C-alpha cells in the first residue's frame, strides 16, 4: 500500500511545480505562498508537508517565515492541536489517527497572511468486485505478436457509486523478480505499476495491454475527493489557464485531501 500511495503523488508533484512557477512568456509578480501537501488515509497518523515555491525569477523575495518552525493549528473533533515539526517541512500529530468520516481544518500564519485548508476522509469503497481472478496473456517478442482474437477479455472492476463520487484505480505488480510479458528491446523497462484516470462511474476495465509483467497484482480502488481528481485535468492545461485545483486551500497552493481504499488481487499468467 505504501508504494501505491507514493505513486499517487507523481502526478501531484508535477502539477504543483507548474502551478507555483511563473507562467511562460508572462511577467508575473512573485508572491511567497506556501505549498501544502497532505494525503490523509484511514489508519495513518495525521501529517502534512509544507514547502516553499521554486520561482523561475532570480529576483524573487521570500518571506522570513521558517517552513520548519511554523505554528500550525489543526482543528479536529472540536479540539485544537498544535502540530509537531519534524524537520524538512514535515509536521505530525501522533495522537490523531485518521478515521473514515473525520473532518480536518488546518491554519497557520505565513507571509503575514492566514493560510487555511480543509478536508475530510471519504467512505471506503463498497462492494468492489472483479470479473475474473486471473488473466491469461500470451508472451510476446519481436517475432510473435498475438492478434486481438488471441487476447483475453478485459477484466472489469465494479463497485457501488450511488452519489457520483470520484474513484481511482492503481494496479501494482508484487513480484520481487519481474517477468516481462513482451520484449522491451533496448527500451527502458516500464514501471511495475499503472493507474487509471479518476472516474465518477462505478466500473473500470483493465485491458490485457495494461499489464507489463506476469505474476500477482494488487488492485487498489481509491475513493478520492474532487480536488484530487481535478489535478489530472490540470495535466492537460496550458500555461494560460492554470489555476490552483484545491478549492479548500486559502492563501496557499498544493493539495490537502482525504482518500480511502479497498483492495483486490489478480494473477497474470502466461498462456
């Protein structure tokens, strides 16, 4: 699960970098606003990371605030907590364990402005099912490539979604030694993990071509919030229409969001 969470952050890092930089070919005055990064999942302690922007301008002026020593207040269950700094912009409260349905309000002073952020933890995905527990894929090399008739049907993942919430699927190969399905030639082998774009449907298909390796795969279905889903839309934005996707953050950038997950497994075998 740790690997899946780390890979979820790949898209976020790219978008935050773009959002907080100066737009190309435009004169934009730099304002030192903090970047908030927190992905709250049931079972984990509350934690958040605060960093500075990296402006493209050499003349940018930073505030005197120390991101490693901010007085960050967390409101939870009608009580206020002062977060403990761990260094490198990391803050934690080891007395608060994230639970489903919990609401969190964050606030601190930065660059003479009050920065606030809000989120909650969505419900665990319900009734997650897969249409098959294994998928048989023929091995492919430079001299043999199966026709569409030789390929198995996609595996369909379904779940309940009565309110049109957003969901995201991540699939990870769990084998310690990777056995490639196809010959990658001189190209760098792909990662052992792939993801689907967020959807507000109740079904997703895993195509045989999505899988790169044989073995046991973990399918993680994440129930995510709209601000997280909007980060994927930002990937296709131009420098002319970039906006901060998280509407829950005031006087700052980044992502402050909750998520919840359910897990199934599937075996990918050679024909």
